[in-house]
């Protein structure tokens, strides 16, 4: 029996078709929201780390779209 989330994912979830994995994710997230909405940070403020993360992701994504482009 798998004992960690990674083991459960590797042994059970990964084999499911994408639609079933999305359905499972939806079930999990909906239950978490119903159980304890206080764990969800609903602030509109962006921390410096949030801004750094989004810039980093955006640059990585752009680089994957245009891998042969020269950066100026």
C-alpha cells in the first residue's frame, strides 16, 4: 500500500486518463475548500517572492516558445 502522495501518484494516479486525473484533482480541491476555507490565502497583495516567481516562470515559458531567439 502506498504511503506517500508521490507513491500514490506514481502507482495509481499516473495511469489514469487525463480526464479522470482532472476529475480527481477537482474532487480533492473542492473537498479542501469545503473543509477549511481559512487555509486559502485570498489576499490580493503580491509578495516580492510571488513577483519573482511569476517573472521567472514567464521568462522560462518565453524561452521555451522561442528557443532560437537571441536575448538582447
